[in-house]
C-alpha cells in the first residue's frame, strides 16, 4: 500500500527517471505530488469550434496537423509553425488555424503532419491569417475506452509543466495515485462531507466542472485554516507577554491637540483611542494602522509616540528610505519642537538632533535601517513605529523590536490592503483603518491617454508651470534597458531639460547618492526646481503642496495601487491636481486596467482590483512581507471562506489553547520553531 508519506522513488509503477524528475521539481513524496493541482481543466467531451475571427479569451481546439515547417532558424529569431485543420471540415468556422512557437526548433521532433492535436490559446489576426502564438498543445493518441481514457472524452486536468515529465505522463501518474486503490490518503483535521480522497479525486479528475470548483474550495479552506490557526496562535501567545503599561499620562498629547490649527478627523481620533487602549494593557501592542493616501497616519503616529514619551520611555520611527525618514524628521520637528521635545535623525549619512544632549537621550529617534545597526542609539526604547512596513523584511522589523524591552509596536502602510489579505497576512495583529481624509485637499483629476502627442504633453506642462505650479514626470526605469522598451528617467531628463529651457528640471532616482537625493528634494521643496523627473522613489515621503501635476510614462508597467500611491504626491495643498497616465494603447487590457483609476479615488477599491489583477505576491511584496506563497489565490476575495477559516481556528484554540488535548492533531500545523521545532504537515 502506498501512503502519502511514501517517497516517489519507492512507488513501483514509476521509473527512477520519472521519480528523479518529480523530486527535482519539488515533489519528493506521494503527498506532495497529490497537492500539485491542475492549473485548469479542459472539457474534452466537446471542443470550441474553430473561430473565424480573433478571440479575446483562450480557446481549446482539436484538429488535424496538415502541415509543419521551421522558418528562419539560423537567421535570427526563427519559429516552428504547424497548420491545424478542423476535423469537421470547417463547417463551424474558418476550418484552419496556424500555430507558431518561437525559438523552439526542436518541436519538429514532436509534431508532424497527420497527428491529432489539442491546442489552447488566444487567436489573433496576422495579415489575414488566424494565428495562435505559443499555444499549449498535446498530441492525442488512441486511448482505451472506459476508465482508461483519461486524456479525451472527459474533463481533463491541465498541469503546470514539470521538466522531464510530459503532460500525458503526469496525468497518468496522478490518475493512478489518486483514483487507484493502492494509495492510502488519510483525512485531514477538518471535517468535510466527503473524504479527502474524494476531494482530491474531484480536484484532479472531476465528473463536472462544478465538482472541481467545490473540491478546490474545500482545499482552500484547509490552507486558509492553517494560516488563520497560526495567526490566532501568535496573537494569543503575544497577549500572554507581560510588558509595561504606557499611555496613562496625556499631558503632551493634550498640548499637541491644542497646538494644531485644525481638528483631527473622526477616523484619526478613533485610531488613537484604539492605540491608547492597547498601550494601557501590559501585553505589548501589535497593531497595524492602514489608510488611504493623505488620510493622516503621521499625525496618529505622533500622538501615539507622545503618549509613550510622556510615560518616560523613548519612541522610534523607522522608514524604508532616507527621503521618507527626512520628511518625517522635518514634519515632527515642525509640530513637536514647540512642545520642548528632542528629536534625532539617524540615516546612513545623516546623524543629527535638534537638542543639545546626546542622540541616545532624544525623546524620539527617526531613521532608516541605520537604527538597526547603531550601538547606543537608544536609552529606553518602549514604542516603535514602522512606516511602510511591507518594504521591510521580517528580520529587519524583529531587529528593531529587539532594541527595546517588549516595546509597543505600531506598523503603518499607506497602501490600502484588501480586506481578505489583511485577514490572512496580518491576522495576528489588531487593525486600525483611516477611512476618511482631512479637509483642505485639492481634487485630483486622473486621465488615461493612449498614444498622446509629445507636443500636447509639453504644452500642458508649460501651462501649469506658468501658473506657478510644480510637476512630477515619472518613468519606470532609471536607465535604458535592452530587454524593456520603455524610456528611462535619465534619458527623459535630458529631453525635458531642452523642452523646458525656461525652467529648472531636476532628476531623482534610486541610484543617486544620498546627498544627491537630499539636494534634489530640497530644491524641489523650496521651489527652486520646478519639474522633477523621477522613478518610483517618490512613491512615499514626498510632500510638496505646490506640486499639482503628475505624468506617468508607460503607466501600464505600474500596479494600480502603486499609481494610486504616486498620485497621492499631488493635490496635497488646496490646488486642483492632474494625474495623467500615458500608455501606447497597444494593449486594450492595459487601458481597461488603468481606467479603474479614472473611476475611483478610493484606495481600498483600487487595492481590491490590484489584487484581482496581479495576485497577493505583487500587491504586498512576498519576500518583504514574509508571506507564504498562496496556492489558492483565486479564493482570496472570498471573505466568507476566510471568516469560516478564522472562526474554526478561534474555536479550536478556545477549546484547546495549547493544542495538547482534543485538538492535538492540529499541532503539526503551527509554524512556531520555538514551540514545535518547525514541524509542518499537510492538513
């Protein structure tokens, strides 16, 4: 009997070569291979009709290869071409499709006239011919009827490629493992109406597409349950820690409120009350503050840090870039110096304080990663703010926390996080949301312009400069790239300097030395520089109220949430802002994606759409967030499923807090090395 723990090299019907290829691809055991779910299914009980025009979505076609040829190899970029004829004789469509594969001359060994082929891809029109470039394909052979026919006349799984294993081989191996009688597949810790074997069978070889969807949802619930169980576990353990009580004294906070020439929003006040509630308990605070661009997170952080200072300890704020750290330093000095506070700045090339005592005695220390490495930087660190926290690695955040003694921690992000991601990735944290903006902001008009003329762009920029405003011109690259067809900031700066000869044009990008960045930013803040040609280095931490125009070149190369962050640099004063998204317009999908920004200024709506389009890794930054790779990304918008997973996790920990009793079978799911020695297991 084969079990889930069996190594593939011990499975009798597998050759050593097959087992080695699967192990090299990350599937050493039967259980790990069973978790290699299809990326999609094809209903091969029927195929799409051969189209007579281009298609906006991929189609699955079955036909006969009537001609094959290699073209252009040895003379540059060659391609292999196969002409596929509809088996119906063209009664329902054009009857003929040309398939092309570039830089794959070896295909002549696999494809030949007379073969029956299944192809999958989008059809386009190429000079009057219907063509599919780089379609997925599979050569059909005569299959046995009945249960042995797993490649045709049924709903067929299509897997991600595994080097050394053909699609047919992989399908046959998995069919024997999941549908044969020789594999023991134990049930998991979650109770389902059907056995886990039946769930996996439906996930791989379903009777209906609806059955496949139900099976995937069951498996997604298992994955999200494991994530939520770990989050609830960490949260419960954190609340058992015995730190110090802060925030009872509010003298500085009251003085701060009274010094402000404006009132805080109700969302800001609510967030501050939530933070105070955390600070006044012995357990160290672990809270996420998220809000839209311009929602006033900095003032909430100031209020929280003042409470900590009033309690006798130091507060630190760590920012990911020198530009952002310096912006915070200037802002904190402006508002808090009148209260008699000493504030220090520590970055890679700047180390200064607005007081006369040593920096280690400063009430507040603001800096970059430099805070992690400078010895003696803190006297008694009791409160930490980590800004744009997704830009830091898990170890970096932990490194700063270790500089204090069980400090309260507030992490902030100006990138609104989709609700389901917040529940999943930050499930061990309490969350405060700033969902309204302070008054006095200028309205920002966003417009997508496909194929705009350079003269029109230049004339618009000159008009706004003549009105006394300042302009951002943003590019995706620092310097020219052979692999990417996009203008760079360096090349564009030279051109804009000539176009706008009456004005001062600055250049800002990540490769400049820190002192060069500082000089450029100071010139732009002071108004000496009128136009700033930049990369996304200005995404956060740049606050120039007089800047009202932002033009993003090659806007299709940016994520929606990133563009929303960038346009948050304008409209920060009372003047009307203009965000122009320039694209070549060659890809209708890109224009449609960008149009979301024309319709909405709500960062949370935009973040949800960004998640749908790009997935969680790109939205959050997988490496920086410490987020594991999700297997069931398509369910991340299913709030009900995540709530069910969290409810199950909370119930289990309420019934068995240490997972040592009735729910001991859940112990291997906890990824806490200090507790479980890093044990992991499939549910």
